[in-house]
C-alpha cells in the first residue's frame, strides 16, 4: 500500500485551506518580489511547487543538494522541470570545505555529537541557503504546524531580518498533503511509499514504524528538541537547542538505525 492510499484524507475544511493558501501566495508575490521557493523535494514542497503553478506565480524554485541526498530525492529535480517546464536552481556546498570537514572528522561525524552534526548541516545546508536567498525579498517553505513540536507555532508569514518567510501550508494536515497530491497526480519521492514521511540526507534519515512521531526518522539518535538543521529557526532562536543530556552517539552508526530515545506518538493523519 502506497503513501497516497495510506494518508490521503482531506480535512472537512480543505477547500477553504486551499483557497487561503493560494491567496497567501498571490498576495506574497505582490508584496515580496522577487520571491523563491526553498524545496526539500519532500511531499509538502512538491505540493507548494504545484500551488505556485496553479496560482500562476512567477517565483523561482531552488534545491539544496547537500551531496548526501538519496538518489530518489535528486531524481525529482528532473521530474519537476519536465512537469512544469521550469528550471530548478540547484545549490551545492563548497566542495573544498565539505571535503576538509570529512577529512578532519570522518564521514560519520554527524553521529558523534550535536555540535558536529550541526557543523555538517551548516556546510551542506546553511551556507548554500545564504547564496540561494541572496537578493530575494521572500522565500516560501512547506512548513506545517503538525510536523513537530518545534514547528507548532509556525505562522503564515514570518518577517525575518532581511526577508519574509511564507508558509502557505501552515495549517494543512498530512492527510491534506496527500489528498492534494492524489487529486493532482503530483510526482513525489518513492521513499514516502517506504515509510519515510520526512526525508533529508541519507545518513540522517531512516524509515519510521507505526506509531512513531512524524520526524522520528530524522536524526533519530537525538532528542526531539534538537531536531532542526538550522534552516527553520524562529526569530527568537527557539527552534535551536543545546546538546541534550540524552544525546546518544552511535557506536556503529551504519548498523541498526534504531534508538530507544525517540518519543513514540501517532503520525499525524
């Protein structure tokens, strides 16, 4: 059974949510041009790209290719370009900096400490993000409030120091996302069919089991409060966290990929 069969279930007020999302994108395009979409190529961001097309909004789309993404994820760039007849801007980390980090700390540094994991995220995500957002007055994300406790206070528009951050899916449920994907035959990552609800870099992502939290497959050896890479930090910094006492370095990071410290909750429907 695939992701659409499992999850597609629209909220009773889905039509109103869709109308609000389209209106938000249209007003943001007028207020915050030039505008760009930051796409992780996950289900939510594939929905956002389709919404941009549906709304007729002239906004660029960019992807941060960290050099550690699953092949299934990278393949979606071509599918977007073919489906929507548009170019996706792909940003890579500085090759020399990434190579030096691996040479110094090893290929599995992210498992050793929160500081090293965040350093890896900075090199592979944060620095390329700065380049991608340069000159933009607004950026669009696929953040939703029910993705995690750290994102529960996501607003439709968040005014940051240099630009506005627009979150058109803030009030959508996981069921809404898949209903819209099924309704519009939107391409999506086949890893979603293998119980990967949230997909990042390959070393830092695993499938989840029934009953686990939506983002429990991301950085699964860390506490819930630490599970952000820095791309989506609130203005007051509350999405960031100090290294938690329960951080659990993995003695064999590539084996097992399970952790006893993950809080077990029902995946949002």
